[in-house]
C-alpha cells in the first residue's frame, strides 16, 4: 500500500510540474505576448561610389532586434525576415528576398542627397516594426 501512495505522489508531482511549465512557459514570460517591439538597422548611414565596379557600388545592411517585452528573449542575430525598401528605387536597389543579395543596396546612379533605407519586420498577430538608415550614392 505504501508503494502505491509513493507512486501516486510522484505521478501527481510530475503532472503538477509539467502543468506549471506549460502555464508559465518554463519560467519565461507567461502572457504569451513575446514579440519584437523595435529593430535597428546597421550601418545607420553609408556613402557609396555609384561609379565603382561591383561590389564597390554596394552596401550591406542588416537588421537586428532592438527591444522586446520584459521576460521575453530573442536571438541577437541578423533578422532574415525583414522586408527591405528604399526611398529612391530609380537610383538605388536593395535585395529583399533571402539569398546572397539580401540587404545589399546597389547604387545605380548618383543621388541628390541621402536615400532612406527601411527595414520592415512583419509579425503575426502584432504590428510591423520599422527602422531606417541612410545611403548616399556619389
């Protein structure tokens, strides 16, 4: 009888522990609201010679997680699901699909001033977040 009681207590303890982990997210944020609140783009500004031969007429941009709600954690690596865009697509192009040109801006001609490079991170169930940098093509 004593063996049955100990086995039952162990089973209840194990079930309680598993339920606790499931409800609390293993000690993490238990509100299931983990998302990226902001991102940063690096470098924040760049100047490129549009007359240089490739890759001299290009600039690699990368986006990183900026902030997340307290209790959440994200990897601090280059975000590969950012959508890249530029304010002057006639003179600058940027790779926005995964692959070797992802985040690489190419100066096709001189720009009148700084072009805005925008990284947008779309998130399921949360608002998209954006960050910008500038690129001048001489």
